[in-house]
C-alpha cells in the first residue's frame, strides 16, 4: 500500500511538471508500469537544452527540436532514465535516431525504427526520439526498459517517418537499418563524416543516405527551387531533370527542381 501511494504522488508531480510545453506521454506510460517506486521529471526547451547536453544541443536544433523530458525513476530497485525528445516532425525524430543508434543487438522490434543494446534502448515514432538507459546492462534491467518502451510506443499515436518521398521504389527493412537522415553539416559529420567535405556546407534541405553495395546514395529534398539551384551551382554539378551527370567520383540526377539524387 505504501508503494502505491508513493508512486501515485510521484506521477501526479510529474504530470504537473510536464503540463507546459510537453505532453503527458511519460506519466501515462508510467501509470501502466508496475514496480515504479519513484519518478522525477525535468523539462528542457530550446533555450535550456544547452544546460542538459551542452555541446550536443546544436545537433538537435539543426534537425528541429521542440522539447525534452528527462525522467529519472526507480523501477523495482533499479535506476532507469528516460529521455523523450519531441522534435518538430517525424523526419527530425528519425534523423536524431539515425545518427545516435549504435551497436544494435537485435531482439524483438517493438516499433519500426528501434535499436536495443545492453545499456540503452532507442526508438523513434511520430515526432518523438526516445532513449532509455539503465546502469547495469543486466537482463532484468533490459526487460524493465523494454516494458517502459512498449508503453511509451503504445501511447504515441502519430505515424513514424516514411522514406517513400526520397526513394519512389521504397527502401527495404535491412537497408533502413543503416539509413541516415540529415538536415545540415552537423548531421553529416555525426552520421556520415566521410562526406562532410562534399556536402557539409549545404543548407535548406533534408537528405536520406542509404548504402547500395559499395555506393552511398544521397536523396536530397530542398526547401525551394532556389536552394537546389544554388547547391548545383556551388558544386559545379550539371544535369537536367532525369538525366544523370558524372562529376568526379559522383553521379548526379536531378529528379525534379527540388529533388536531387547523388551516388558517391
């Protein structure tokens, strides 16, 4: 009885903390999770994000950051931390996920874009990128993180990032495991550092990078016709719509005035 009273009070306090600028996503999930002994949440906005991740804040802002809710909790005696980033759109959420996932070890996939390792569970769905961290890496703590992730995913109604706008023939599941989405130089540096010199100064676009054999393919969607034209001129790329142009070690295809595909 004592545990239930304490947990209810902790969740009530957490809901109060998140009432402004953030949804009640985490409190709703915790309400359905057994064994929660305490939960304390902090909310960070664009102005205060630097106070939490300092030098890493620029990367999130480049993609399109809204708010972050960090919840530190004790579940069945174990310390678990959940970082729930609400981004501007599903593409931004997938972008952060794509440059953050590391050494995913397989296992049951709870949602479309999902990565699990011993100490960390990551996923993105809708406009949310979520990282859940445990201290021990034990099977029991991994299971606790999985239960929390399942409840969070169930409480997100928005659809996940859809890559079909970048590649009209679609992308298979295996290829998506290594796909990287960027919106500027920081994303490229963190996700595909080998291409920083070639694309690092580009702006006003979203690009989805995939591997095809030995090739890296970048599908760039620009915010305007002018942005795309500027990109082609600055890099001395030439090519009419639908006609590829070979420039040094790259093949450039202008699919439409705002859509360019480059094969490296």
